[in-house]
């Protein structure tokens, strides 16, 4: 039996930070790019600002939505406090995208950090910016589209 490589992404933060929204956008972008995608979430006390994490796994064939401990390829953590909790999930050589990558004063909207993180992640994935843009536009009402596209571009340029 041959196993196909699966890539693992975890997005973590606190309730209300857009973890679920960004994981939905990411999963739809990966699916459109032709990957098998599985997604799972752990909400905890998210409705009260508690810990929230979303696992996204993609590849030719993905059998389970949960990332095995220590096998996260890309870890996006939206708050420094959650970094302590989730750092052990990252595999050796994995990529950490943390909040220190962005100055909050530079973000077009303080609630757009999740989309800026996707912009940073997009640097590592072979998916055209047009695909990301289309999914961001379709995920937000018109009044929030420009600010989220700006946040995505900010994230993309933060890693280059």
C-alpha cells in the first residue's frame, strides 16, 4: 500500500478572530486547485473568546481531517497567547506564521489579521492569486471586500 503525501495546515487563535472563516476560504481555494481537502475544527469556549483551532489537510487523497500531533506543516497562530498552546503541533522544519509578522497599525482593519495570515501562507502554496482573490470576494459582503483584499496583499508581501 502506498501513501500519498498530505500537507497539514492548522489555524489557531481565539473565538471571534475569524479562524473558521479563514479555514473555509483556505479549504475552498485548495479544493478549486484540485486537491482532496478535509477540514476539522475545535471550538472550545470560542463563543467567549476561548481557544479555536481549525485543521485543514490536503493532497491527492486525505483519509482523516485531524492532523496527527507534531505533523503540522504550516501553523498560523493569530495571538501570541495561543502560540504556547499550539507550537508543539508544528513538525520539525514546519513553517510558523505568527502575529508578530504584522504590525497591527498596518492592518487595514484589526479584524482582517486572519486574511493577512492567508496572504502570508499563499506565498508557500502554488495557487494563483486570482483564485485567492475570487474566494475572498465571494466570502465577504461588498463593504468588507476591499479591506480583506488589502489585508491579503499585505500578508503576501510580508513574507516576500
